[in-house]
C-alpha cells in the first residue's frame, strides 16, 4: 500500500482518454479474432467437415446461419474480454492505461485475480461506471473500483515502465 500513496487517483478525463484508446485496441482484437474463426469455419465448410446446408459458398452458409454468426461473435467477444482481464491481472495496465500512465491497484491486501478482474469488468457497465468519478470528486472512485476494491492511480513516468511493475 505504501507504493500507492505516492500516486494520485485518476480523474475522469484521463480515464476517458485511456478508455477510448483501449476501445480501439479492443476493436482490433475483436476483428482479428473474428477473422481467424471465420477462416477456420470456411476451411471446415470447404473440406466437408461441416455441412454447407445446400448453399454453394461457405460465406453464404455463415451469413445465413445464426449458429455460425453466434459462434463468431462469441469467440471474438471472449478474446476481447480476455484482453482486459489478462492485462489487468498481469501488471494492472491495459495498453491505453499505459499510454496515459494509469494503473490499477488493490485497495485491500488481496492480489488482482482473474475473478476480481472479471467482477471489475462487469461492474464497469461498459464504461458507464466511470461516470461515478464525476460525482465522487473527493475520492475519484468509479463504480467498478468500489465493487472490486481497486483504485486507478496516475503513475509517474519512471513508475510507468514495465520493469517497475509489481504484483497488484
């Protein structure tokens, strides 16, 4: 906890900037994951492993099938969620947070595990939980910070280097 005392809590605008940056990266992760699963489905359809259901082209099957569309979306969404969970668990910073010198710290003595990171992600309500920072001017805690027992701090330039990372 003593390491945390050296850094101030992040305000709304800095958090918003990191969220926009991370949204762009998350979109890229979503798209790449979608392309990979689509290519795999095309290969399976073209080689007769999966039935084309009377369609001539694989993309027709995928485009008209709710099952295949659901598989593609679900796979892509899992990779996108994994992006946030992995970065929060391993270093406390996503790419956008690193660019804006933000890092998650625990407000209790427990390290950030995947379950706690998932709780934080769910409680963020797609970023809406961060609006609480605008109301809570004194503590600058978002909804996800309060419920997951974390805080987002602004690091110094030296502390933002990955070699300075310690278990959160």
